[in-house]
C-alpha cells in the first residue's frame, strides 16, 4: 500500500478526569475508505474532532501530504480540504435546502449579490447525485430526518473536500437512501477522494470500506484491510473479548394485562388495539414513517388522541399529557436522546433525576440532595454507566452511556410500563449487549416493555411478541416463535398477516 495521504501520530487528548486519547495512531489513504471503529467512549469522535479542528490535540503530530500541519480550528481543516458530516444534524430549519448547503459560501454575481439561480442550480445537481427527489427551494423543516441527513451530505460534497469524514451517516436513512449514499461513496473513491467512515453497523463496513482502524478505551488497537477480517474478529478487537449470545433470550412467565389500548386514533395512527402483559417485551416494527414513534407518543400523552381508550391494570386512564403518563406509571425513552431525551448542558445527576424530583422533596418543599445523589449513584452502578462522577456534563459521555442515562431517567420514575424507542440507536455492539441485559432484568422484575426498533435482528432477538405497522395501522402481530424477517417485511409493506393473537 502507498504512503498515507494523512497521518496522525501518537495523538493524546485529556479532559477533566478522562484521558480520551492515549498516543493514538491513525492513517488515511488516498482513494480508499477507512472505517474507524470502537465502542462508545473509545475515542473515535474525539479523534475526528481533532482532525476537523473542533478540538486541539495535547500531544502528537499530524502529517498531511508529507508535511507536518497544525489544525487550529474548523476553518484550517476546511482550507486543507477536510470536511466532516456530523452525527448530529447542523441545519437551519427555516432556510431552504439550497440555502443550507451553501450557507456562508453563497455564490455571488458581478454586483456582489447572491446569485440565487446558481445557488439553486448547483444544489439541484448535488441532490440529483444523491438521488434526493426534492426541490432545493423546499424548507429543511419539511424534510424527514433521513432527508435532512442527505442534505448534510450534499453540503459536505459541495466543499469538494479531499478528505470526507462520515460519522454514523446512515443512522437515520432508509434502505433506499443508504444505497444512494453507498453509490456516492464508490464514486468519491473513484475520484481519489479519501473517506473516513464511522458506523456501528458492521455489515456496512464490509460493504463500503477498504481498511479499518480500531480504538478501545482511547488507545490504538490495530489497523487492517477489511477483506482480511470477519465480523467476529472485528467485534473481538472492539470489545476486547468474544461476544456470545448477542440477543440473550430470557423466558419469563407472563403476568396479568398491564396495558390495554382499544381503537386508538388520531392524525398519525388509526384504530390501534393491543394488549401488553407484565413481564413481556412487545416489539413494534415497521418502515420509517409507519407511525411507530407516533403510537408511542400518543400512549405517553405527547400527542393527543382523537378517540380510543387506554387501560392500565384494567382501569381506564385519561392521559392528556406526559405528566399524566408519568403519574400513571408510563415512562418513555425517546429515539432522539440528544434532541428530546437529555439536556446536554446539565450533569448526569440532573438529567437522570429531572423527571422524578418530586420523589426527593423534603417536607419543606426543598430537594433532598443527599437522597437524590444516592439514588443517582445507585443507577450509575447498577447500569455500569462510565462517568468519572455524577456531576459530569452529559455531553461529555459517550453515546452508549448517554443512552443508559436516558433509560435510567425513565426508570427513576418507577414505571409499570417502559416504552423504549430505538434503545440502541448509535450504540456500539458492546454497549448494545449491556442494554439488552438491562432490558431483560427489567422484564424479570415484571415490568412491561414496549420496544420500538428499526433493526430487524434486535426486534426478532429481544421481543416476546411483535406488532408490525404500516401507514399508521397494525398490519401484523407475530409471536416470537413464529416471526421471521420475511413475515415482518410482508406486514411492513401493508400485506396483513396476523399469525398470533394474545387472547
């Protein structure tokens, strides 16, 4: 293999109480796709933030095209031809697609005024390349999360960068959008562009990547060509051990009906009816836009129902708000942990206890901080949350640990029914296994769990029963023993097949 176009040598970076990178080496080769893998907290994002100028290294050196360089900020990185597509979307909703793509770099005419014709024409070319069937004059606010992600990718492509960093680029994309992205990656590689590809979906690594670098606990573990490895070897490099039983099945005798939903309807879901028993995991599957999250939010009181009834432990409840839901024993863990589930500027303790502060009130209406701190520390230990202290800002935790805090926040309300919306989105294989083990523990205590997931193996591996949705309706109900990917997909595209009913 030829000399790398870009090399980071012995990179070290420390934050208060955490050594995020410990003498890490990283290479990028011209015209190749380098996968950067590791568990949450391994140091991937920190390394890429140093590469893109967001953070400054504490030690080590960076060599670009044979010369030592010092990247002091994002502008330096951009001038060197380095572009990053962040996992968190960075778009302005009230501007158009074209305005977002060329924000701050708008083309101007001879009179130094924005050349809107060129801006929208160039935006249209980029969207067509990504097979996005949208007008560049549409507002970003009207787009789905997946479509917004494609706009972020178009924005990066517009910079004509030599090195493009893609951080979890397919996290919110449909299968069709993912295929379009892979096609673009192949084109970029043919143009001798260099790509850094970060993903927790290992099957994607084998589809689009040439090389792989693995980090663990802030240290460099190894670099290899993807074709020389298999999935088990990659997992072992990432977690430092062999993972047996990715989806541990726990058999629990189902109890009484905890939740009954009858003919629930609103503008998002139509005539939904189902039962959920104590000690049961009910999986909800379906394609993007099928109404899964809207169903969860309608039960939780975040969306208003127009008709239908909800019963908890056989008693009808009228849930008009999320506060009502919490009082009735329903907790919801959002799919968007950073946008809706957590407050990034607050600490682990503040995030975890925010929904259950009433439980820590003293007789004089002040929060008993000692009691609160004890409860938070208990959950940190119970859920193996990696944080130097409960006072650590949540934004400084890895994705997997943020997700555990989000789940703990729901658990601290002592729910009877726990709704988990995409509980392992953006979480590495090791942390996924830890979250699955936790879900099984909750199940063994008799808690009733609704789990929404886009990952077919997760739904099949963890659910006792599966509801499949299409266009706001339930099109299938499958028992664990009878469910398969083919049956779920058949229901997900609208062909009704009810193979199991809980009497």
